[in-house]
């Protein structure tokens, strides 16, 4: 059963406001900004219709292009492959509507700007079957050759409850979880900044693992090991152990890992929908879309960016050269170091350093179509589901069972891995990957003949080998806060030298919450404000934009010591 897109309430029983991805680094109400009747601003009549380059057709690029079109500008979209970016939904021939989500596949209701666009396009969502979620019939946790079957946390051995309590207590005792979430619920920006800035100063140099190891609740190595395999929310987090604890805390305090929902029919519908949508515009005639402004197709791959006296010169793979007074780059930052040749003067040197230091997480998925959702069968001896959503320390790591509805085949995400676990599969073909992860699952479910149910070839992808991505998403290492602060605040350019103005960065790796669609949208809206401001436009006084209040809400700027 599917439901209309309406953010689930994550509030407590006493009807507190729901948690949202409001901050914590920059507590600006993007959802309210988007829905305000005054819109996102206006540009002078003389610049209406001005072409603005949007490099990258993922979610950030499509939100940028859509909103620029609404304010009366002409977005020219460049895309090297297909509209969607890491919202890539791969269909299966002969089975319309059945897709393998190779990138983004689950979204928290706390992503309120994201749900604004889902509602706008009439897309529906359904609960995603994460481990121990209400919608998940059963979960198996398999560690060190021992499997545990559960429908809820209470069904698992006591050590798992101990791990859950240790994590909750650690967050409350050492990361101000309760007061910080209270401030986020009530949108008390001043209190959020006070609490969060203290955490930034305290933890900028700390790894996730170091944070756990320093907690009395996790003094036991066994607890840290089990937590790494099982984690919280979507599963194990040990592949994040080397990353900054600030990355993890942002996810926790904003409920980004809770109550996930999938987009019915595939996540790629969202950027594709924005590409063809025909909203009202102050300049363009009714029926105008980003697609129609681009004559139905995006421009080819960008190969070079350089400065000219009148803006940014963009060269594409087919030899086309155009000059734009404003340009938004939504591609992964590393593209500016590798596949796109760039003038040094595009960005200040400290921003180039921040781009170079960006750290990406690798990720691999392996999907297979099966003849039916056989995992619903019940073992007559045990009375249990024959196969469950599975977390394991074996090669498959995470296995998700995706019911496609009555009369449809079943879809299994056989394996979802990150970083080192992804690298273990990197050199193998899709068939070899499937064979390895099936052997893992056969060890967990020795009586189940998985292979007899497989129909068609497996579908697999490793984001670190994709030429235009080189990784799944950014994950800051300890000490990287200063770099992220530079990249996020890049859209406010009044203090830049003239030669550094007019080109803007967007995308989830520019955001504070990389890997989350909400971060892509927030930075896209920042870039829209930056373009409008750069071209002489302004926000409505009744709906100030992120740049208008940046000085008041700006992320903490750390010094040299």
C-alpha cells in the first residue's frame, strides 16, 4: 500500500513539533522559504531571460534550473549522462514500474524541502523496509556465524539492547542530544547555534570511533564491534568509523536516519519531473519547462571552465563554447580537479584547497529480480519467514527485500556496501558479485535455494568507478570542518574579488548533510539566491533568502587554533 507524500510526524507523544533537517550548522527554514507566497525573489526586467549555466542534471541541478526558470531566468543545463545524477533508477525489461535504485533509495520525512518537491510533482512514497522497521516483516542479524531472528528489538539477545542503550546514553551525555533536538523542534536558531557550535569546537578533530571509545558506555570493545555491525536506523556504521563524528551527529539530531520512505516508481522521477514541469513564471509563457528552454535535451558534457571579462566561459565535449554571466556547478567537486579543465581564478585558493580535500565514500549495490517474493513463505518447522531483511558481517552486509505488489516479481537488493566493503567487490563483474553475496546468504539461510528464483541478470554499480562521480557522497574526515564551511558559504560572494564572483557551487557534497537529498536541495536554493543577487535581483522583504540572513545564521568560522 502506498500513501500520499506527507511527512510522518516524528514528534513525541506530548505533541512536540516534529524533528526536521533544520540546521544545525545553518538553521535557515528552507521549507518555509520555498512555500512562501512571495516566492524566491525577482530579477530586474533588463536581465529577465538571461541565460545561466547549470552544470549537472542531478537533483541539485534540477532544483536550481527549475527555480531559476520560475524567477524569469533561462537555465541552460549541461549533463554528461542522464538527468538524475545519483537518483538513478534502473528499470527491468518487461516489468514496468520495477526499478533498482542504484543511488538514493530511502528518504526521511524530516527532509521537508524534499517532500515539498515530491508533493509538487504528485509523487507518492511508501515506508522503506529498514532493519526492525514496522513495515519490515522480520530481520535477521548474523554475526560471527550466529544468526538472530527478530520482529522487534525485544526479540534479540540482550547485548543488542545494551548497544542501543549505550548509544542513546552516549548521545545524551556527550552530544547534548535532548536540548539540541528540542531546539530543532521549536526552531530556536540561537539555541541551536549555541549548542551546536560548542560541539563543533569540541569534536572537529574527533573520529566517530574515537567518540565511541571515549564514552564510558562503550568501554567494552565487544559493544563497539557489535554497534559497528548493527548500528542504528539503517544498519551498521563501522565503515563510517574513520569519519568525523560531526557527520554522524548531524544525521542523528535531525532524524535523517529515521522513518525512511521510498519513492513509488523510483527516485529518478523527481529530477525528471522537475525537468519537464511547467510552473507559473513571472517571465516565461504558460507551458514553459526547463526541458523546453533547452529544446528537449541537456547540453553535452562540460570539458572546460574559464574566466572572461563578461562571465564564465563553458566549453562542452562537442566543441560548443558559450559565455554566461552566472554559472552553477552541481557536479561532484572532484570533477573540477579531473574531467573539467578549470582556470585557477574560478575560485579563491582556500576554496580550491577545500575542493581538493573533499573525502568521498565508495558504495556498491547488487540487485537481482526474482520470480516472486518467496521470502514471504513461512518455514513450517520454525514458523518464521524463510528469508528476512538481513544485516551480517559476511560479504553481503545488508540485504533488503522489496515487495513490488500483487502479481509482480520480487526485487532483492542482495548487497549494499560502503567504503572498504565496497572495495572488496570493486574488481568483480556483476555476475561474480551476485555469486559471492548469494554464497553469503546461503550460509545464513542454508535451506533456501535463492538461485532457483533468480530471473534475468543482476544489476550492480560501484559509485567510486563512475567517471562523473568517483564516489557515492562526501564524508568529512576529522579536521575538515573548515573546508566544509568554505564550500557551503561560497554562495555569499560580496567580499570576493571580482574575478571570483558569478560561479556558484551546489550539490549535496557542498552541503552539511552529504548523501541526503535535503542537502542537495538546500545548496541549490543557496545557489539560486546567489545568482539572483549577482544579477542585481533581490528577495522579497517578507521572505528573506539564505544570503539575506547569512551573517546572522552563518556556520561557525573556526580560527587557526
